[in-house]
């Protein structure tokens, strides 16, 4: 019961913090309709940072770049466009149009196509632990509206019949085309932030930025170097205490993406439920994990993998890590163990005395 009370208090704190941040971020926007006026830039040690609220999270972009004004403005515009077009809950927009279609097939944007392709690859890799056709279940649990509820088991079983990534068919003609049964809907929540990080990084590099850090909630993307030629330092949050860090990365040219049960959750009848649903059961994933952090070059791949591996559990996830050799990972378990794949032992420093840190050898 004490744990439940702690969870409730932490949820209340998070809501207050999010509200305060939203107010602080948007106050300067109230007197202006011009995008450039909305960009507030802070300078520190030769680098420039802007912060704003989008994609249901606080976003920070820091760059080492002389042309920072234009680059930060362009990054802002791109993120706001993606926030609208990649959201399943919007009334209009690219993804909303897919979910409201009146036929089995329709033309889609290249951005949507790219995410679906990576999602399908990770779905196959994790044997369905990631499935973007899960949106009807996400709606039933009330996560888009934040009117949380536990659906009846009969409803969950009925909606599971609509969850099947193998029924997604991508075609290429004059433009990308998506075909799947009309009553199926997709959710890009497991990829959209990672894809956005990739595209913002590409934009900033194309404009001459020598280095940058893009933070989209639990998604971090870093490239190049800071103004003092040092690597980027990225903290890894303790999933049981949002004010504490498990450790610190010193790293560059990587995406660092974390998925965990602590990020969005609710309590009903004294039972704890989180937002990462298992597409195979329709219920929140239930295994030994509190969080999974993926470190790799692609933010989109890292985002999709972090969700899929959180659902899959550590044992099966480590098999994929050893087979693919294209990502590194940190697994935090409910019994206060932190498993770190060998490729991170030089770039990650543990900071917490409350956990036991274990390096997993690559053999």
C-alpha cells in the first residue's frame, strides 16, 4: 500500500511539473504568431539551446553552430509539423487520415512509409512484441485521451483481432501507398520521436552544425562535439525516482532511447497499469523489467526496439542483441539490477548505490 501511495504522489508531482513547464514554455508565445518570435535561445559555453513543448513532452535542442538562429527555427518548424502529422489522436493530419480512411488503401507520405518499414522490421525481429496496429487497444485503455480505464476482458479479446502487423502492405507507385483492412488502425507512438530525432539531426547537419543534442522526452540524439570539443554527457534516469540518475553517458553520434513502465501509468482498484501494451495479450507488458534503454545510430530503430524489447523481456532481448550486433542496451529490473551490454562499458558510468550493475559479455 505504501508503494501505491508513493506512485500516486509521484504522478501528482509529474503532472504539476509538466503543467509548470508548459506554462513557462508557452508564456512568451502568447503575444506573437511569428515562428521566429516563438524561438527563445539560451547561450552557454559557446552553444545555443531552445526549449518548447511538443509531442506531449518538453523538447530541448542544443547546437554548436554559428547559424544557430535559422537552424533552431527550422528544427522547431519541422518538429511541430511532425507532432501534428504523426499523432493518431489528432482529427486531421497524415496519421489521422490513415485511421479514418474509408477504403483499404490510400496514398501516404514518405515519412509515414519510412516509419512503417522500420516498425515492420522490428515486429518481425521481436516476433510481434512490437505491433503498430495496436491503436484500437491503446484507445480502449484511454491513453490518447488520458481518461484511463481498464477495459473488460471481452473487449480486449475482441480488439486483439484487429492487431496484426502482417496485414500491413506497403506499395510503391507514383507515391507510397498503404493497404490494410479498413477496420485496423495504426499508432506510431513507438517510432515518431525517434524518427523526428533522426530528421532533426539530418537537418542540422545539412545546415552546417558541428554538433548537437536533441532531447525529446525519453529520446536523446547526439552528434558531433560540443563547442569545447568534448563529448556529450547524457544522464540515464532512475526509473524508480525521477529526481535521480542511474548513470551518465559520455557519447556522440548515437541515439539513446528509454522505454519504461514509469513514464505513463495509472492506478485502478489499487492495481498499477502502464502504457506499454503487449500486442499479444492486450494488457500492459508484465515481466521483470522497469525500463529498457537502447543505444544505436538510428533514433527510429532505437525507439521501436526499446518498446519491443521492453515487452519481450530481458532473456529474449539479449538473444536478439547477440544475433544482430547492431545496438547496445541497458536493462533495469524490478529487483534493482542493471544489466549493461558490453559495448557500453567505456561510455557509461554508474552513479547509483541502490542498484547492482552487471556487464553482459558479448559471447
